[in-house]
């Protein structure tokens, strides 16, 4: 049975207790809240890297990192999105390690597929890019003055990032999937197939492609 260890990720003692006897480490950390966004680097980068190093020392060599899609330096510079650099730093640290690691991205269609799988409508609204661009420009000089303004400034940056999904990355997906299949010899499944197997939700339509 899994054991729940409650504590502060930035506390070495808490991390050590959580890793004791563990067979793997799943990192899914977010400081994207109005009160914590200013500490994003300390939480999502410094504390996560320290946890990865602690896992290596504890002999935990299987690591799964929940991140977002691959970052490109020119896009980070264009959007002036410091938080993207934080994710990139963690991924680069993990790539240099000896761990058996996997990085999971966040596909834009996930909400629609989950809505279908669970039989519950997830409301999706398109936001015109002009609005987040204006909001980001207006909040930039005010961000240091307020936690909430800083949070809005950061969030509007991520909205722009998600709307710049690299076409080349999407085009590489079939080849990447084939490499995984050849390497691990697994039978591929989808969210919809797993939902049917587990009896989750209603009648699911054919898998979304």
C-alpha cells in the first residue's frame, strides 16, 4: 500500500523520509498560485533538483517528471517567460543524471479526451490571443508590486506559450511513438481503451487520434 508523507518539498528531511524504501519518484510540482508564484524557482527548480539528487543518493533510479512540451530557447526569449526556463533547467539536470527517467508533457487536447473518457463535460473556451498579450504587457511593470498581479502576469505568459506549440514537435510524435514501441515492446493503449477496461465513465466513442 502507498504511504502518504506530508511535508515541505524544500525540506531535506521530509524528502529523505518520502524516499526511504521507495522504488521510484514521480515529480508533479506546481507553484502556480497567487501566493506561491514568486517562489516558483525555489519550489519548481531548486527544490525539485535537490529531490532528484536525494533520490539518486537513496538508490531510487526510476524518475517520472510531469512537465510541459519541449521548450525552445528562441521561444522562451521571445515571450520573456522566466518560468519556462525553470522547467528547462530541471529537465536538463535530469538528462545529465544516471536515472532511468521519463518526462511527460501536457498535450493541448488532454481536456477533451478526459471529458470523453469520464463522461463529464469539461468546459473549454478559446481566449483570443490579443487579450493575454495586452494583459501581459500591462502587468509587466506592476508585477513586482503585488502577488496577484505577478500571478496574472505569469499565467498570461503560459497562455501564449501553449498557443505557440511547435509544429515540428507534433510532426515528430509518430516516429517517437514507434521508437518507444520498438524499444519496450509494449502493446499501445489509449485513454479510451483503458476506460473501457476499467469500466470508467459511459460508452466511449472510438479513440481520438
